[in-house]
């Protein structure tokens, strides 16, 4: 990781932070990535908590994301938020042609 130049803004200083991910039938990679960025930053790094998460996936992957990630009771996002300091997100989803899932937190 490079050191930011003097006067450069850090990612947490931006009000709009997007995490763009490409997934297939394994939506758990989304929660694993979010956990690593938000809960386990590297030495000298600050937490990165996105304000939006965009998934580009297949039709089957979009369905898997709805079931595994977004279920309000048992979804992995809910579990991650309950077990960590990540703020529990509110979700708005759009599935464009069942191939691009846009999840806004």
C-alpha cells in the first residue's frame, strides 16, 4: 500500500464510498470483503465502510445474493452487523435484467 500524499483525502472522508464487486454463485465473498475492509484494516490503515455496495453477477448469483445476503432475519449482512461494529444497513435493491444487483447501504 502506498502512503497518501500530503493533503490527499482519505477514503473515510468521502461521503459517498462505493464498493464494486463481481460475484458468481458465491455471495459470501461480499461479506468476507466487507469484514476485511470495515473490521480488520491492515497496519496503519483506517476502516473502510462503503455507503453503497454494487454487485455485478449472473441471474443465479442475484438470486443467491437475495437469499444469502439480504434476508432480514438470517442474511449474512445482518449477521455481520450484529457481530461487529459495522452499522446495520438499510437495503434498497435493484436487479437490472437479473444480472446487476445494486445494494445501497
